[in-house]
C-alpha cells in the first residue's frame, strides 16, 4: 500500500484549509469499483463517485487500455489549425446521445473551462446576429458554475465570489427554487414554476435585448441536490425564447446518466441552446469537458466571419487532447454496452425507497429527482 508522503509543504490544495489538512491529512491511495483505500489500508465507500466523476466505478481497465494505446499512437496533437481524427469521432459519438439539434461540440479540459467557453460562444453568437449589445448574463442564487472568471461571475455562492468581486462580469441573479415546503419531496416539487418569472422581471428591468444567456443547473448540485419544480425549466425556456436569450444548461454534474437519461435536459423534456459537460465524460480518468451547441449557433458564428482568421478566437492547449478523447470514447462505450443509463433509471425507485425509509432520522432536507 502507498505510504504517506514525507513532505506535503509544496502542494497548495484547492478548496481546502491547508493548515488543517497538514495537521490531519486525509489521503486516498487506491480505488477500485465503488471504494477507495487509504494508505493505511482502510476501506472507504465512495458514495459520491469521486466528485460526481466516476459514474462507471473506479479502475476501469477498458479506459486504461484505451489511454495506453492512444499514448503510443498519438500522445498529443494541437487543435489550433490542426486536429486529430479521434476528436471528430468523439464529437460524433457525443452528438448521438445529446438532445436533438445540439450536435456541434467544442472541447476543453474542465467544467470551469466549459462554462467560460459557453459564455464566449453566447457573446460571439449575438454579435454574429447583429446584437453586440447583449453582454449581460443571468444566473441563480446558490448556483455553481465553476471557478474561472466567467463562472465566478455566474456563481450564486457568496464564498466563491467574495474575494474576487473586482474582476467579475455583468451578471444578474434570479432566486433559487428551494423553499421549506419541499422538505422530503420525492420527485419534482409541484409548486414553484412561478419562480421562473424572475427572468421575466429581469428582462423588464435591464432590457431583454441586453441579455446574452441564462445559465442554470437543471438540478443544483453544489449547495445540495435541489430538483426544479414541475414546469420551472419549461417556463425559463419560454421566457428565453420570448426575448431571444440563449438558454444554457450546466450539466457538468447531471450529464451522463445521473437522472436516468443521458442528460437532464432529456429527463425534464426541455431542450436548451447550449449544454456544458465534464466530469463523467471520461469517468474522471482524464481531465476533459465539452460544450454542445445547436447547429445554428455554430453556423451563425462561422458565417459571420469572412476574413481569413479563426471564427471563434478562443481555445485551449489541451482542447480535444487525443488521450482524453480516447478515454471519453472508452467511457461512452462502457455506458452503452453495460446499459448504465438505463440501469440508473430502473434502480431509481428502489434507491428512493431506501433513502426515504430513513430520511427522518438521518436527514433534515431531502429532495431527490426520480428518474
């Protein structure tokens, strides 16, 4: 078993009180299936799939083998004016499981990168359509959309914004959808669709013609699992369409079978204009993310540029990294061959029965979506 490191001074841990960690380190040394092991050999049940990343379980040999093979064939390829065939293969595979029409894929390396890429795509789209004044975004209280500058601006969690307020961009926040009456709700709350009218009021206050996009997590995941009320997402879609605003679903957590469908957009029957995804795209094995947009969004941006330059002046060194693409393709293969999305849906009722059987004695707040 792996031994504890001798010197921990040089690693600055993220989202961690480093002083306390050094006093009482908490380490994982190995993982397999749904379990971790500490350096001392203690077994720990991984009840959250890493950070919502390892939907198919740890230690999947299919992914390791795909990564090893790709490293031997093409370990790295830039995607600025060049490309690797495997990236097109992955984009096609993703388009096959995404909601119909969202079939243009832009790759990054993290959920935070995906969100900031989506912000830029929204701005580029409106500029291409002759509406460059659309520079404002709408998010929600309690929202989490990563930690890059765009995502920090969208954040509705005060501690994620407090130290960085001087560099955030123009974002207006709607209310979150939680209220006390939702305690111990199984499935979507029946009341609350009216909260989506916050978007209408924001449009009236700031001018709908100034708003580029509205970002929402279909199910809020970082402040607690908050399921949207019946009709809430549909109402957001309706208002966004009314004012020409792009609706962006941040599915970094909810994507890849978490709700029993490939994406929560399909589970709730609401098709956004843009979807961000990461985490389970490679089962957590290799950092990767993606932004899916409707065909007409990409077409508008590309057709608007006649000069001999990139249509979207944006990208990352590791966009569509071939090894990450290999890991993602292997992961999608596991999801398909093992029917993991369908399995999640079939086990939902059983799981919820178990959760709600001890809810009162162990939890004060539960609201779980039923696949």
